């Protein structure tokens, strides 16, 4: 697997675009906010809207599992650690 230079990715891609790339299926809640099922704790219902992304500040927060942050590295680590099928 090629290594990802997170600093470069972060400079080029918005948090919202990155979340889309990793499969975050969000709906726009307003001009600056997206809500959808959390890509970290994988809620049972695909209609969940517990995961919130603030497009103004480029930060995310889940109201169910409490994950939050703005570092691509941290969310990527969480995604890869929960997705064991990815080599
Ligand atoms: Zn969550």
C-alpha cells in the first residue's frame, strides 16, 4: 500500500471531499454543515445522521461515539483499524 502524505492531502483536499472518498455518505444539512452515518462506529441504520461535518471550520464530530477532530491522519487511522478487510 502506498504511503499517504497527510499534510499534502490536507492542503489539497477539503475534509468533506476526503470523507466522500472514504465512503462517508453525507447529506448537506446547511451551507456549512453535512450530516450522515458515522464512518467510524458504523451505525446499524444507514439513515443515521449522528456524524456532523462543519465545512466552515473543516472539523468533524460524531454525537454517538464522540469522535471528533480535524486531522485526516486520525480519521484514516480509525478507518483502517476498523476495516480489517483492507490489506
Ligand atoms: Zn461515531
